[in-house]
C-alpha cells in the first residue's frame, strides 16, 4: 500500500515570485524471500533454506518552495522528515528456526526518523544558459539481512542488523538548451562532492561453515565526480 498526496498552489504567492508544494507520503509494504541453497560437495551435500518476511512502514511530510530573488536569480529550499519502521520474521522451513525458535513468532524490529533537505541557488545567465549550486542531505533506512543469524545487533557483534546510511553533498553545474550552433543543442555538466556516513555494503566473511554474506556499515566515505551529457538534433 502506497499513498502520496500534495497540495499545489492554485496561484503563485508574493506577486508571482513564490512557487511551493506541501505534501505527505505513506508506505506499508510486505515482502517474502525464499532462498534454497545447498552446502557441500556433490557426494556430501546439505540442503537448507533461508526464508523470511519483511514488513516496512514509512511515513513522511514534505514541503518545498522556490522564490525569484530577481528576474534571473532563484532560491529553492525543500525539507522532508521521514519515520521508517522495519521488522522481520523467520518463516517455517528457515534454517535459523532450528537455532532461534523464537525468531518465527517474535519479530526483530528497528525504527529510525531523520530529515532530508535541498537548497539550490540558480542563475539564468541567458535565456539558454542556467548556472546553479546545490546542497542536499538525505538518508537510507536500515534493516535486516535474512541470511544472517537473527540477532538484533549489527554484524560487528554477530547479528543481522544494519544501520541507516546518511549522506550530504554539494554540486555546482550548468544547463544549456538553445540553437546557438544553428541546430537545437542541449547539454548539462556538473561537479559534485558527497560525504556518506554508515555506508551500507555487502561483506563476505570466511567461517568454518563456509562463506557468509553480511551487510555492514562502513563508517564513512567521500565520493567526488563529474557528470556530462549532451544532445544535438540536426533535423
């Protein structure tokens, strides 16, 4: 179940200089996974199953507005606050029910609430060319790895919980759309720098029983990049 609604202005505010939107979002979702595996060599094999059900609920409210400071300069700001709840149950037939019988009736649960935002300043240098600088922050919900022992702690402590991932970035770029070359031309280019905390990543760990796939949180990461795309329409 997914519901999303937004209240759009019927007319611009502040003498047509302000556009805005206000809305809310709700998600209620269930997923089931069944993973049949076989451990061992062709002569000595051990079949087993990882099977579990997730329940996810997400509730958020958001607002965004854009204000024309001048005819060429605009400032945009947006904010969203989200609360996410995730729980997981081991289903009948799961390998882990043999070791943790209560994991089929007592779900693991985790809840997190965090903000997301965006701030952008753009300058319309010419009717065809816009320059901008933007700063954004957001996050990705945590959860559980169904193929790891259902202990409600992180992989560092031997469990299957992974924490929310948070990120912030800054971007500077330009957008062009015109016919300065005699034919329609569009191109966009930007540089960005991103900072991430508790980055969610898969990690393979060698154990006496074989190779285990864990979901871990890398403490921090920094990502820099350049993006460019263009199109020319000769006819």
